C-alpha cells in the first residue's frame, strides 16, 4: 500500500524528493499518511479534491483485496 501511494504522489508533484509516506497498520485497517511539500499540496488535492478522491479510491480498492479498510491522510 505504501509503495502504491508513494508512486502516485511522486508522479504528480514537482518535488518528488519531498514526498513521505508513513503507514500505520491495525488489525482491520491501515492509515496511510502522505506528506508533500506545501507548494505541491494543490497538485495532490486537485480541483475540488478530485485527485485526492481518486488516490483514496485506488487505495481502498487495493485494501479491499487484502481485506483491510484504508484511510489516506494528506498533510503538508
């Protein structure tokens, strides 16, 4: 999960070296914290949050395959 989110984020931003992904695993859920540079925040969120929603949808689909609920938090 961590690698998937990191790949997607690095593909979107201007400064891929600033992308950090932290994964916290629970019994039935996974929390993925995505940290990007403040100037790249708009690129990751997108207009009206469409890109962020797409990232969350992809993560939820991958999590469903593993039987876990995935929560993606985007922070700067």
